[in-house]
C-alpha cells in the first residue's frame, strides 16, 4: 500500500512539474482507439470481398478457342471462351477436345507433334493420339534432292522432288541426320588431288569419287577448280572450250581435260579465282544467249544449247569453236517461225467440212534443235492432224500438234440412232448437213474429214466399193476451173 501511495504521489508531482505530458498521453490513447476501430473495418471489408474472389477462381477453365482470337486450347476465364467451341471448368490437360496428339498432313507429308485435336482438324489433318508421332506415316528416311539431303517422310520427299522437277531418291534405311548429310556431302564437287609416286595430277569430281580414287579424305578440295593456283597442280586454266555431256552450256576446259566454269569471254570473271561458279552467277543467267559469241550460258528450255558454231548460221565465238546454238526454227515450210519443241499441222489443201482433196494427207511438223522435222499422219486420212496453242508466261504462244485417228466411221453409225443430230454435233470428226438433190432433201451425219481408200486392197474390213455402196442416191456436180478463183461449182452444188 505504501508503495502504491508513493507511485500516486510521484505521478501527481510529475504532472505538476510537466503538465504537457497529460495532453500527449490523451492523444496516444485516442490514436490507439481509432486504430483499433479502423482495423476492424478493414477486417470486415476483407471478409466482404472474400466470397467474390473464390467465385472468380471457380470461373477459370479450358477454352477450346479464345473469343475473337486465333488461340486454341487455352486455360483462361470461361467468359473468354468462344461459345461456338467447347469449354470445360477444368485444366486443358484434363479435357478430351484439347488432348494433344500427332497431326499428319497427307498432302504435304508433314507431321506435327503435340498438336491439339481441334487445331489438327481445322487444318484438314489426320489426328493420332500418339503425341510424339511414332506412327508409320511419320517414319523418316533420308530424302536426297540433288546435292541436298534431309530426314523427312516418304510423302514429303515425293512432294519436294516433284516441286523441284527431280526424281524421288528416298532412302528409308538411313535414319540418322548425320548419315543423311554425309550422303549429300558425297555429291559435293571439287578438285581431287591424285598422287601416284612422283606424279601429281588432278580431277574435277565428287567427294565420293575422290575418296574412291585416293582413299584419302584430305585429297578433296570442295568448290575448287583443278587450275586453282593454291592447289599447285600441273593443270593450267582455260585451255579450250567445249560441250559437256548432259549439260546445256559451253564450258572452259583446263589443260588436264577437266571442265571448268561456263564459257565467258571475260576470262577472269569466268575463272572466279579458281573456284566453281554457279550457273546463276555466270554471264547473262536469265537469257538463252543464242548466237552470243561472248557468253556460253545456254538454256535448253529457252531455245539454246551448246554446239559447234555453224558457218553462216552462228557467229564465230570470241574464244574456241563452241557457241549457244539457236534451237528455234525460222522460215519453215509454211513460212512461220517456231520455238524449239513446238509442233504444228500442215495440210495438202483445204481441210474439214468434207473438203479434203482426193489423195491429200495430214502432216505434223516439229522444230527440234533448230531443224524442221516432218511426220506424216496415217495414210488415206485414217489419221488427221490437230493442233492448239497455249500461252507461256514470258515466251508468248506455244503451239502443239498431234496426229490422231479419224473417227469417220462413227458418223455413219449415228444415222441409225434416234438422237443422231446431237451425237453428230458432239463429235468433231463429223458434221450434220443437209443433202439437197433434184429428187429430195434430207439431213445426214457425214465425216468432217472424208477418208480415202486403197482401191487395190481392202481396208477396215471392206474396200472402197463397200463403203461407196452405202449411198442411196447419185447426182452430178459440175465444177469449172477459172483463172482467178480456181475451181467454182456451177451445177449440182
């Protein structure tokens, strides 16, 4: 008790000596009360929003497609899902519509691993549950395309080979990327240094051939010509020009007989510092270079090919005797010019509508490497020539012709059918015409290109007499030969 009294007495004395302490104490007490009240309000507010948070969390799920976006199989708010597609209040890993698998494109021969089912279906692919694409259609082998190679499917290899105009070279036994690349490297071109005792020579060949010749991997120098100075071979550069078997262009040859780069009168540019120069980088790569004395970059498909220069046809080359010959044909039998590879029809006179002359024949002419060649269609007009033209981008019209069988017999057969007129008009080898004579008028299906006959032998199961006896009427037609108009029908027309 005495102790408590002493404390109270001490407090009174302290208050008297420091009256400001009272105001500070009251302020701290008030601040504590307000803080307790504010904390209570915050707790209440937190409790109030606790329920919506839980609700928002439960609205998460898997959207097969996100609304207004090209996104598939996404974990998102269900409100973001496109209603035209499936959705579920769970993770996409647990759904069937977003199950991952292998998507195989049978047209392109490609396989996509870990692809959602819906994405595969929308891209017209075939879906398989094996997500790693361990299925027969996706088994890979080595696809060799010229001097390139890669692991791919058989269908993909065929697609690429067709695109590049190559034959399909697919090796299913090669399943290693390294082995596949080695196959491509084996076709690399370069200078092969061959040492036989004290004699050194060089051959421009492939890596594989070089290894077979030397049994030495270091003997091959990829991309180099045998005349390259740094190789130190006895072969000197650009000794002559000539043609190379299987190639369109004119080439330089070194003193050892090895082909070098495409002929160019600019020797330094063509030699390319002793390195192989691609056709696309040689002189005038976009031109046929026909009759060009300075450039041998010929192009067969554009109408030129390596050959010795012909006197009076091609000019003398700047070096050597070989030039890009012009393969097109000029001033042909009918007076027209044609491109290499074109073919066209030539007739002995007017053809069609029954006007083919007695004894006449149809002919097919061709332009082959600058020469006009002639092919006769079957005799007695049993074969006829037809032609058409197509538009080739950058080259204009290209004419093609062929000899085909004359279906003249069918024209007579149509006359026994109820729909003779339609059948006759649908066959280009027939014509439906009105026959007028003094006695009667009638319509009949007859040959557009009347055939001829060997009067000394039977043809097609019957001679001329057999077919001519089919006629039921005879009439006389009179033609007069004039000086200016030729033959003119005067009566019985």
